């Protein structure tokens, strides 16, 4: 049971580094440790693969965000609608 806890912690850390690596925030040493971990851990390889696919999909989606003013107006309209429903 003790080894399972260590494995889970190692995978948790590897997944965190994988996330950091996707956003170019991981250090060189972290990337080396991650790649060594990925050699031995099938679950983390799968996580890394899925993470890369998700990042690519988000990048290719060309999503445009709502402007702050539009978001603020939407929130105000929602608050008004909620108050009207409550009364």
C-alpha cells in the first residue's frame, strides 16, 4: 500500500509538470524527469497524450472571448432576471 501512495504522488507530480510543459512553464530538469517517468508509466503517457490533444483542439478552435463590457452587461441582465424571478 505504501508503494501505491508513492506511485500516486509521482504520477500527480508528473501530471502537474505535464500541464506546466504545455504552457512552456516547466524547467529543463522538470521536463527530463517527466520524460523518464513517462517511459515507465502508461497512465501518465495517456494523460500527456490527451493533454496535448486538448491543447491542440483549443488552439485550433480559434475561440474569441467576450469583451469585458459585454460580460458586465450580461451579468447585470442575469442579476435583474434572477431578482424578477424571486419577486
